[in-house]
C-alpha cells in the first residue's frame, strides 16, 4: 500500500501542461496530494504522445506522460464554455492549491485568474509558472525549454569552441523550473499553516529559475569581467587533474580537485612526480596517454580503490541496470492497465519514512470527469 504522505488531504487543481508544471504537481502527488489534472477538450498536450511505443502514443500514455503523472486524476473542461468554467470554479471551493502555466493574462481572460479563484476559495494558493515572469518585455513570449536554454546563457557555456553553443541533453530548464515550483508550493503550504485564511499568489519564472542556478558564474563575471563558457569537459574546479578522458574502451570522468586528490591520482597511475608539475598541457598529455592503456571500468575500480573520485561514463540504461540502483526507492514499478504493461518509473528523488512504496497508475484522458463533476463539492480523496 502507498503510505500517507505529508500532503495527504491537500487538493491541487492542475491546469498546467507540457513538462515543468506537470513534473512539479507529479512530485506533490507522490507526497500524497490529490492532484486533479484539468485538461483541454482537444487533448493537445503533446507529452501524452511523446516517447515510448506507438501503442503508448496512440493511447495518450507516452513515456513523457508516464514519467510524471502517477496518481493524478484527469478531468476535461472547456474553460471557454461558461457552464464548464463554472464547474471549475465550484471545484475550486474544495481546492487548496491551483497551478497554471498559460501565458500571462490568459487565465484572467478565461475567468479563472487569481481574483476569480480567490472569490471562491479565500485562502487559495494560486501559482503561475511562465517563461519570463508576469511583467517585462519578454513576458508575452512563448516559452520552451530549448529557447530558455538559449536565452538564459546555459547554451553559451555548454560545448566547446569547435561545437559552438549546445543544448543540455535533457529539457533541464523545465525540470529546474518544476523543482522551483515544488519549493514555492511547499513553502506556501507551510505559510498557510502558520497564517491560515490568507490567499497567496506565487509566480515562478523559468528564466529566473535557470539563471539562479548559475550564480557562481554570474558573480565571477560581475567581479572580473570574464565570462566562462564553451569549456567542453574542463572541470568546474579549473584543475588539469579533473575532466573527461578516453580509455582503451569507454570514457572516464575524474574529479581530483584538491592537491591531496591529485597526489593520490598520480600515485595510482605510477606517475607520482606528475602531482608537482605546473605545466597544465604536459599534465593533460600524460594523463591522456596513461588512460589509453586500460579500459574505463578498470580505471574506475583502480582509482576508486585509491580514494580518487572517478567513474566510467555510462548511458542512462547502464546506470539504471547498475547494482547501486537495484534497491533504489527513486524508481518503482508503474502499472499501465490500459496497455497491460508495467514500466519502471521515477518516484521521489529522496527517501523518507513516508516515501511511496508503489506508484499509482496515471490517468487516461478525462478518466475521472464524471466522478469529479458529480462530487465537485466533496473533498474526498480518490
């Protein structure tokens, strides 16, 4: 059975779509919240048909959707229709939180903005997730992860001079913004417990969320005038004893940032004198030559035994198959009854006494519409 989490009894109306917002509400659902996913009649949220097999996509249960919608309920409402908008407003009376990620101003035009919802639920926590914030010259622009990676400065520091700016391999801005939204909502729920009865309006900007992750680089530029970027696999610590190295088979990453770590690395390689060398180019050349004499796994084992931080570069499939992940509570079986399959899916990225021990199925499109509308004024957990 799934354990009662800290958010059991909290109801969230989730009007978000794509990745960032649904990821955040998915994390809150795993903590016990009753998340009601409000979907549009045209079923145009592309993540329902993104990733996985053709059968998964055809069923609206793509890999991206399965990864972050466990345990939610789905209701289909056309918010441009007065009657169905009224149903949402009635449902808002039972909600603790409402989350949306439309462009600024859209929810007000639809009649489900902060003031509209607060009139139905005076202590509502109303969160808006958007690309650039509610104000400013970019506020009305559409926001996608790839665009935010480009405009935030992230791509400008990723890659090397030969490749030019490159995107990070996963939609990292979506997930960074999603985590920021999780933090904002948990903080608001704590504030509500301390000061009950007050409405709270939250705003999370994807641009703010991403740029604040790069604070060290920003302050470095502010104080020196120098911009870091396009450094390839050069280590953040600026030491030649750290980085990515090719081996006889596979690649290796090493983080020997301190003098003590560098000495242990060089001793393990049979190059003890190299630790005192001050020529970065000679150090890098020597390391590259030595690492080509054995494979990445052998070097990982040897350096780890010498207390040098090192790891073979693995694919996601390889690391999920690693013995370290065998009993990880961050990954649990997820049944997909609509397709008769079970997949291994992410849970909470931490362990707690109330962490779920199983994942509830994700909802089919509009699966709970009749049930929720019929009981819209009852705050009863599913």
